[in-house]
C-alpha cells in the first residue's frame, strides 16, 4: 500500500484546529453518556471506580451490573474507528467484586468490542509487601469497536539510542526511514508514578501521569477528534487533549474535579495560551454542533 501511495484505513484525515473545545460536566456519567449521539467519539479513556470502598464514589452493591450500563453506551457512542482504553488492576484478596478482569471478560464475551492490547504500565516505586510479591504495575485494556480502529504508531514511537541507531542504519535489510522514526514502545511502558511532591499533582488520590495518558491520546485518536473521559477524576485527560490538539468531554460526579482541572490549566505551557476554550456544564447539543 505504501508503494502505491494508498493509506490504510487506520490512517485518519484531519486538520490541526486553531482552537480546541473542552466541556466539563459535574454530573452522573450514565446521564451524560445517554445524551451523546451515536458514533461521535473517537476515544474513550477512563479510569473507573473498582468497588474498593476508598470513597463514596467507589462503592457498589452489584459492580458488574452497574458497569454494563456504561460499557454498553460506550460502544454506541464510539465511531467505527473508535477505541476504548480502561485503566485498572486485579483484586487478589477478598470477595469484593469489581476489577479490570471482570470488565475484560464481559467485553470479550458479551459485546462486539475487540481486545487489541493489554498494556502493562510498569513503575519502580510502590508499596512494600511481606505476604506476596510487591506490585509494580497496572494494566490498561485497549479495545476497538471495529477492525477499522485508529492506531497512529508514528505518533508514539520511541527514539533508538545512538549506538543502536548507528548499527541498524548499517543493516541494508532495514528501512532507514523507519529507523529514524524510532521503535514501537511495545505493550510494556516504564513510566514512573507521580510522587507525593510531584509538581504535576493537583490533589486527586488516583491521579495518573500525563505521559501515560498522552501515549494513549496520541496513539488512539487524532487532532481535531473528540476524547471522552466520563470518570474524569483529576482532569488529566482534558489537559493532555489541550496539549495534543484534541477536543474533550470530561464527566465526574465529584465537584472537586473542577478545582483539580483548574489546577491543570494553571500548569499549562504558555504556548497553549489562546488555543483552547473551556465550558462548564454546557448544553451538550450546542457543544457538539459548534
């Protein structure tokens, strides 16, 4: 296809918007989801509650039945090129239900979603343990709505070190252009967690590093597309979308999310000034039509 100048279906056509728009709703996730039109979202990126009882928003009598409601709406609102990325982990002890394993099993067996990758986010810092191997990773399950899903590998490639690059360029079997672009980051990502004194922190207890979110946004969406995070938490997804020229819809039932997101906005580089518009609880219809 490259020789004939034909783009694969995974290569989107897009323009770089002069100004991106971002909506933040302090509301119930399901209510907003049901108001979103069919096939209007490119990427859903979420870090859902997992029934851990760490707060009132993280307690459910029947976790999977609740999760099915927003998972089923997710497949409806995604474009045919759309992707769903879910942060999570596996609960090893206790009888409480609600973890990423349950969601993956449901999506594979009961929906048309296609599991593309199970990404391992590896970090070196974490809690110690004496009765089991200390945990140093979280999983990210990447599902696609159809086989026409978007994946922009070039946007997330990692550069080769100079020694490796020099050796590869001598190998006539390898394409020099691909070597210059860099390597596939694989499905194991070594990115540090946020330390307690990290300047990036805005106060949310489960805030994810922007660089983890950025790799997902770059790889699974494209400029001028819409990214939806209906468990917005700290608002990191919105911040990354501003920086990466995507539009975003953020939803969370915690009023503190607005304060967290405002702290992110204050941390933005000066080059982002005037390149985005923020609306709090706007008419969803008006927001999507503009």
